C-alpha cells in the first residue's frame, strides 16, 4: 500500500498504529522522503511542555495532518 504514492498517482494515508518493524522498510521510506517522493503532512508542532494542548487539539477533530511534539 505504501508503494502506491511512490510509484502511482494515488495517495496513501498512513494512520496511527501502523507498525513497520523491518529495518529495510524504514530505509526505503527514508530514501523516498529524502528524495521528496513522499512528504509528511504536518498540521502543527507543540513543544513537549504543551503536550496536553496537543492532545486537546487532536481531540477536536480539526487537525489536517500530523501533530508533532518537539523536544529541546
């Protein structure tokens, strides 16, 4: 399913809970991201200290992409 966006015209949405356990798969996705074949959709970033607000934001159902928690 992940190959669709890299080699076709369809888009693939990866949801939470999807586990990729094989190292070679991660390396393939790394290469595709570095080549900008696939791009993450990031809605908002929150510092770790505002993790509660990040959870509240995701619970609103209005997010359009991933929510990133940054750590210093």
